[in-house]
């Protein structure tokens, strides 16, 4: 695939592909100025984008991809991926819980604010 085809299929920019190439995550074949991406590059890019969506660092992704050729039917790669995923899931759940708490607190503050606005906009009765 050409760089344009990769961009269209994976919804990324040429700059993104060049960046991943510079970080040694992708290894397109070069024909002069032209880059041709192999089936292996396409599979790697799919995994890179999935890892990024899950919050893995590029270094973690690079290390996981490098484990592919260990000769153990990807057992090492799968185990390490699972370990990193467990840590990331724990972090994401903690962030979700913190976000839910902040949302609940903001809703309470908005209820209080709504009551205050209502009380300030109602005409005050004169003391009899």
C-alpha cells in the first residue's frame, strides 16, 4: 500500500505514518521518495492504533511488537500484553471512578446554584 492508501484505510495522516516509522514501529519499503507498506506494516499499524486507544505508551507498544519474533508462538508477547493491559485497565477504572465522583459533585453544585438563582430572582415579600 502507498502512504495515501494507508492514510485512507486507517484514518491517519502521512505525518503520523512518518512519525511511527521514525520511532521504528513501521518499516515501509522505500523506492526513492515513495513508501510502500507491507501486510506486516498494516498489521502493526492496527495494533499501534489499538494500543494508543487503550492508553499504552509508544514505548510499550514498540516493546510488545518486538516480542513477536521470540519463537515461542507469541506466548511472551501475549503475557506481557496482558500484564500491561491489566495495569492500564486498573488506571482507566480509577480515572472513571474519579470522573464519576467529580460529575456527581458538579451536579450537586449545580442544584445548589439553581436554587440560589431561583431565590434571587423571586420578588422579596415585605415584612408585615
